[in-house]
């Protein structure tokens, strides 16, 4: 599954936290080129999306659209 608008969300988080992609890549044990490709070419899997947000201190939460209630929180193992 590809994330639509995932790169926009990741870019926003990076800007908000004032983190360099190279520093984030080190934290993720990922090459800077791979991280950059994920972000800049919109080739991010759901797993990488969650992994990046987790590394930056964010949670991914699944919300029921009808009720607005949180169904579950996606956690990295």
C-alpha cells in the first residue's frame, strides 16, 4: 500500500522538528539516499511512513471516520 500525501506529512514533521534528512536517516539506520527517495519521489510504504514518524516521536492512529473514535495506534516493534 502506498501512502497518499504521506510525503507531505513527513516533510511537515521534518520542518516542524527542524531535523535534517541526513540525521533522520542515521537515526533510522537507513541510507540518506533511500530516505530521500522515499520522501522526494513519493515511494514510501506504510511501514516506512510509520517508522519515520515513530523515530520522530509521533504516533500513527487509526480513526473511525463515522464516529471519530480512535480504533488503534500503529506501533513499531
